[in-house]
C-alpha cells in the first residue's frame, strides 16, 4: 500500500469514529417562567414556569347602599385557570392547541388554518382596527405603553418577571390575544364569572 493510500484510509477511519456535528438548537418562541401582570397594585394574569396560566377578575356580589357609589374594583379577585403556553409558541385551551405564535411574529389560528391579524415580538403586540394600528409595547423594566390611541388606564399595567425577550413575547401573546378578543375570530378569553 502506498503512503498516500494509507493516509487516506486512516483519515476515513478517524472520520468514521467521529460523531456528526450537532444540529444547532432551535430557539423556542416562548420562554416560560414565573411572570405576573399587574393592573395597578392587583395581580391579574400569571404565567407559570410549566406554561400554565391563571386569569384574575373581580367577582362577587356588589352591594350598593343608597347615597353611596360602588365599583367592581372593590370586589375580591377570583382566579381561574387560563390557557397553557408551550415553548414552540403554541397556546392550548382545554388541552387543544388553538393558536401558534411563530418566530417571525405572525400568529396562526390553528382551528381555522388562517393567519390572525396580530404581530407579536419581544417588544410589542399590534393589530389594525378601524384603519389604525393599536397594541401594547412592553419594556424590559416591565412598564407597558399603549399604542395607537388605546384608552389610558387609571392604574397603568406593569409586568414582573418578563426579564428575557422570550418571556416578554409569551406575556405579550396572551395580552394581545385577550385585547384583540372581540375584534376577530382568534381570541383567548379571560374569566367572565366566578368559578
């Protein structure tokens, strides 16, 4: 055997024992963790590290006495299970995937096989309604800015725990789908009555 054939044979043998290079890891669309959305001082939406969520709402019996004013804000906050988020960007209701947020920010309605008119990234969620673009912008510090003339809240909402782009994308997806709710077919509903 010639020296060049021997070197070639040895290099083939060395390559045969070497595992192929690993495929690059696919970045998840959502990063899960303990995230809380506050309406003023009250927690109203929770995302847990396992992807489960809880939606809060004021519920109970409101008693109004003559000469007094009352607000549903005085009622206790009642928690209900919400949708489940998966790292691949899908959102499940009652165990069935109904929506998927893609890495490019587009949103697919999985039940209808259509693209929802929402765009979601790590900084904002937006959609067009009545010819104007509206939505929410979420800063890294948890502050939320309303986009496109949405009514300003008396108690500005804020987010705690969304300290990475993937976590901010997860919370913006839920908030955007709830905000978009009555404006199209794709929606994730919050609690409407006490459990």
